[in-house]
């Protein structure tokens, strides 16, 4: 199992949550400071930004290898849309890191969302 941090349309109640069907919900979470969300249209993109002081809110999920492969495909990892990396988690305590999907393209000119995405 791989622990992942989701922050956008994969969260519970959002349009792409079905990609996490059958996986294990680990609770609400927040990254350590150093990450920001940008508005990419109908979904967000998270990037590393050392100037950020808040982090990003989302959810933790434990996913099996098959689900992880499907998520990589959904997030466009093979095409270079996103990259899956390990990020530090500030909340909850006891979860030092989780994998997540960082937006891999330029965010120049895109609007910042703030720490939380909602549809």
C-alpha cells in the first residue's frame, strides 16, 4: 500500500473520487508549508513554493498498487502533466510523508487558489 495525499477532484464528494473506490481513507490532512494550489480550469494543480507559509489541505488515502497505477494514468504522469512525489505532511501527526501529484507545467499567469480546493 502507498499513502497518498489528494487535494482536488479526487477528494470525497468530488467528481473524480470514484478513482479511489475500494481504497482506505486515512483522514483529513495538510501538507507542511511550501506548497500552493493554482486554478487550472475545472481542477487544481499543486506546486512547490518555498515562500508558502500555510501548506495545502486535502485527504490521505492508502492505495494498492493497481489503484496507484490507475491514478498515475489519470493524473497524466506518463505525459508529463503531473509528477508523483513524496511531500512532508504537517497534519495529522504521525504521518511524516505521503505521495502526491505536483503539477509539472508552468503556472505563470495562473490564479492562486489558496490552501483549499472546492468544487
